[in-house]
C-alpha cells in the first residue's frame, strides 16, 4: 500500500494524458482517479473522513469534496492532490451542488435537517435553510434561480429561492428521495425515491407532478429496485438511472418516460459520471467496491474497475 | 400502588411554517408503557434504561413533526407509564379519551383487554411490545396493528441462518421464565417449519451465581448434548445465557437469546441509511437505540407516513391506507415496510447480530415467497387463524 501511494505521488509530476473520472471511497477516506483511456486507477488520494459528494469548479481548477465525518467540505488542487483549504459546511455534509455562478455551494447537512449555502470565495456560510429530515439530493436550476434539497425521511423536494434563500414550495415524493436533477433547460425536475422505487418528474413552472417512472427488473423483487443517482445523455434524451441493490442501471427515454433497457453492473450501484462526449458512463458500485464502465450507445457494460471500499460519488475531469 | 406517572413528552408545535396543505390537522397520539415484573438477573452489566420505548416514540414524533411543519400537520404525544401490578385499563381509557391513536408497550393480556374496551372501538392501536405469535393469530384484534415483530419472525430469521449454514443438528437450553418458554416454543415451531432437527433440550435449573463458577458448571451441563451444530439459549430475561458462551463442552456457536441473536433493531445496524437514525436517536436519548425503541418509533412513523399521504387524521381512513398496497414505510432496513393485510403485522427484515456487528439480515437469499420474501418470516397467511381483518 505504501509503495502504491509513493508511486502515485511520482505520477503527479507527469502531465495527465487522458481525461479522468474521480471517485470518492466512503469507507477508505480516499479518492480513486480513473484514466478514461486505459480504464485503470492511476492515482489514489487521501481525503478527510467519509468522502461522499464530489464536484469540480467550472474550470476544473479545484475539486470540492464532502468529507462527511470531518464535518467539512475540502477544496483540493486536482493536479497535486493537496488540500488547499476547508470550507465551513455545517455538520455532516453529504451531497452538494455548485451554483451556476461557480461560487456558491448548496450543501445538504444530513444529520441536521439543514441546507447550508457557502460562498467559496469568502469561505463563509451565507445562509442556512431548515429543510426536512436527512437532506440528501441537491440540484440548482440552470438559470440559478431555484435550488432543490430532497429530504430522505420527510420525503419531500424542498424548493429554495436562491435570491432570498427561503423555501417557496415543498412537494411530496415517494419514500427516501435520494437525487435530484433539472433537465430540459430547467423546465423539468427529476427526483429519485430509493424506497418508493420511482422517479417523480415535476413541471418546474408549477411545481406540479408531471410523470412518475416505475422500474421492473426481471427476476428482482420490486423491493430491491431502488433508484438512486441518475445522469442524462446528450440533449437530455435519455436518463441512466442507478437502481441500487438490484445491481442494474435503467435506461429511461426522457420524452416518453418509458424504461427501454436494464444494464447489469456491480453490487449496490449508487452514483455515476459520463466522459466528455457522454459515450462512456462510469457507475460507482458500493458493495462490490468497483466501478462499471458502460458503453452508452450499445448499452452494455465494458469493464469493471476495482476502486476503494464503498465507492460513492463520481465526477468527470477533462485534462486537455 | 395506584400511582400513575403522566408525562407530556412533547407539546404541539405552535407555529406552522411553509404550509403547503390548506387544512391544518391535529394528530394526537398516546403511548401506554405497562411495566412488567422483571426478575432479578445474575449480571449487573446491563441496566434497563428508564426511557426504554418512550425515547423511540419521542424520536418518531420529532421525525413526524419536521414533515408536519411543511404540511400543516401538528403531531403530539402523551406518554403514560403504568406501574407493575397496576390495572392498565383506567390509564388506557384516559388516553383513548384524548387520542385516537394509542401505542401499547406491554403484555398481551393487557393489550387485548384494552383493544376490547368500548372506548377503543374505531380507534387505532399499535402493539409495540408483545411478541406473542397468538396476537397475530387467534387472539388478533381488528383495531390493533403490530410494529413489534412476533417471536416467530425472530426465530424464523435465526433458523433461516441455520439452514444457510447447514447447521442441521440443534440443541437448546431453556430458562424457567415464561418468556424463555415462549421463546423455546417459537424456536421449536421454526425448526419444524424449516425442517431442522431439535436433537436435545435441557432446562436451566442452576440457582448458583454463574459469574463465579460458569467455567466449572457449564462444560459438565453441556457435555451430554454430545455433538451438534449450534446451541440455542432461550433466556429472554438475559439471566444465565451470557455465561454459556465459550464454556460449552463442544466448541460450537451459541445463538438464540445470546451470541448470534435475531432482533428487530440493534446498535450495530448501520447499512441502508440506518447510521442516520442511530445518530439521531443517540443525540436525543444519550444512549443506543434498542428494539423496544424501534417498535415505538416505527408505529409513530407509520401514523406520520399515513397522515402525510392521505391528508387525514381519521383513524379509520389511516387504518385502511396502512393496510393498502399504497402504504410503505422507510424503516432503515433496506426495503420498504408494509403491513400484512391478514393480521396487521408490520413486515420487516430481521437483523441477525452479535454485539459488535451485523452478521446477516433475514430473509436470507434463497428463501423465496410468492408474495414477498418478508413473508417467509413469522405467520404467513395460511398459518394465521386471524379472521378479524377479513374485509
């Protein structure tokens, strides 16, 4: 292990050749950096305790990491792997989203039923908003006007006006909402419900429920089909949805809301990230401790890459 | 003797903010904790918390209140403790006069007596303490739902593990307490259900202080079991069982009430988001969450979930919803929890644990069922003589 770490450090000196996928390993307190070309782990970087949410700044000059058990958001230089500084995050930050202004982080504080807004420049907390119990999923609309927090035990999507930092709507979804995304230029909001086994689609203008997506994996009991993270292909035509302990990723037609395919991946698939042209999808498989690479056009798994223990979040880093 | 302690666990939250629902609904809930005679046990290591069960209800109320704040639903909880030997019926009548929802954490006889009160008609009661399988069968009541798993669910969970491990020769030591006997009976039923052999049983008859001489006595006591795969200890008061471990003649696993145990909840459950529930409970109560707390938490959360989804505080409406296919409770056990429509039992995975880790979670892989794998635990529809739930 020490040898591998030393080797990783020497690699830092050489310029990166291919784009990368960065994966947080919740039970190893590390990041695994995957080379997209070779589909191998090229670096393992230490982080704070229990790293989960991960996102890059717009220009990819820094990477933000939710170190949940260290009660902080770490700001790292992705070239050196050095922590530049910590941001105040509120207690137990689990997941966050970077506002389109590239400056404000909206952070879900899982243990505290709070959403914390942090200014990454002044490194100060701008606002704290009371939300439901166990906030987790975070999203900001493309125009930056609306932030969403989903709360796992309260089973709601909380709609935050980013101007006033106040809630302006609370909408019920099925049990244990985990992830939220704005799609189609911010006209739709999708929220996954892990225990409910559904995705709820909202019309953003009215906050009204527009569609509900159900999943049905052959030979898997519906109780084990638990949608968590999801990402969209180019032009938001299809969603790839991680289905947790069913060990499958669903492909959903975003126009008809019909499920078109199920792809077998590793155990307890959680979050995911695309490469630059969205031809490859990298899923984190918590229980099997690996990442599955999916060929998006063929809708087939290509390779499994061993990473650390309980991989959680994934983020794309271009290097050219 | 007739002293009754009434505690206001929480008051109705005054202000409601960010209300999305137009109508405001008050949901008063009562909890009755009926103390049972607790025999003295050999070890002083594990004192019973004063707020056992109550703290679980308090956390459930907190969880509901947070959601209620956004919905315009105001939950309140009044906990009444009935001292050992005292008649619980006056306290139950008083509670039912104020609240249409009543959690009862007490023995089976008290539960059925309360359920049969005229004041309980049309109300919704939750059994959060009595594990007797009969309450899910011939003595079931239409106005009682069970969030505490039956003994049969717990012993079925353990026996599934025996089957998976191919531990086919089982022996058992049974203590003298009625709870030990009930556990042993449930275990015998489960072994027969899964076609395993109960090779031998012995009654625990020692009255010595085992802290000093377990090392001498237990090897001799277990010597005539001969060879076997696992030893079940039926010691639900946790009196002597802890002294059996590592003192048996044969080096075999100890399970049942000690060693590998099947419980509704344990501090070692941390998967499926459970770590959050554990830390919320720890913050509230200053101790780890126990099975008794879980059953009370689940009852209050079931009420909350049903109120949230129906927008109603009417017990009949909520009962119908809870027993419908639309109800599901996120119970931090890896899959949605639902109520059995034939006897009102909350379906739930049963963790198999030792004091330091989760070993497995029943139903185990490979135990299949045409409706839900969770129905491989406890009384399945054809096994239950309950007819009160027939629509």
